[in-house]
């Protein structure tokens, strides 16, 4: 359900919900999404909210609108985007799992006369008191935009939730490059991997809807992390 008391705009909540349903296979390729009237009745939201959510799904390449018929699931080329990239805590909650974070490094540094926070976190999911480590995240954030960000304890605080609620800044999209790597012994140790399996590394920039860069990010993914890609084949 949508939470009208949440600081996250309703259209973003609806977009995330529909996107999750598409990527989880609840709506399959060429399935018709519920109509605006159905969504208005189901979630008690306005037509404007629905149209903004659908417009973003269309921009992401997940749906196609057909005049007089409705909105269909129509996956097209992902280009540089991993569709299930989002804040780790948000992703865990969507999957009804508990996110676990260990802060491995937190320090401030100077670059080109500006102050930045470097934050390295080990992220995992907990079930039945067993933690499966999923990623090693390294974030670089400008302290001139986020003053006092370095004073927070990120072992129990969601970075993106903090940016939204305290700094009124909404991470909107990520432009990421992805490559396979052979991990270092330290990476395998942190992720508690016995076998030296290949890992994936993504790196790039997270921006707001108005394309203001707010985070430089590197993520090392454990083999436990599951991706969902989509590809539209031209014919």
C-alpha cells in the first residue's frame, strides 16, 4: 500500500510498487496494467499522481501506452541502468527482509577546496538471525550540500532516507557502469565467501531528478545478489 504520511511523494511510491510488480513477474510482457480509474480507487490517489508514475515507468523503458487501450508492460533496452538499483534499505523492505549494515570506513577529505564524506559499508539481509552479505558500497558525498552528514551513525541509519527527510534531496536515478572483477582477498573475507567466485562491480553517479549529482558510488556485488535486466528486441 501507499503511505500518504511518508516524505516520499506518492507518485514515486506508486512507481516503485508497479516497477517491483513488473520485475517480479506479477505483470508480464504485454500485460495490461490497471487503468487510472482502478488505481485511483485502489490507492485513493489522484489521476495526476498516476500519470506522473506511469510517465517515469515509460521513461525507464518498462511500459508502453497505447491510445484508447491503456498501459502495457513493454520492456526495452536497459542501456546503462540496472532496474533494481535503489537504496539498499528500500530494496530490502520491498522484499520483506531486514537490512543489516556494517560501517567499514567513514572519513572526511578535501578535494579541489571542498569537503567530502567517504562512506564504506557492508550491506546484508538477515533472516532467522542469519545474515547474508550482499554488497560492499563506497559512497562519496559533498558536505557543502549535506552539512553534518559525517556525524550520523550509518550502521542503523538509511543514507537515502536521511537525504530525503533531513536534506530534502531525493536520489532519482543512477548512471552506472558494470564490469566483472576478480575480488581481492579482503572482499571475499568481508562478504564471507569461501569460493573465489567472480564478482560484479558497478560504479557511477547518483543524481536528483534535475540531474544534480549528489553521490559518486561504487558497489561490489556478492554472487548472492540477484539482478533483473530487461531487453527490448527491435524487429
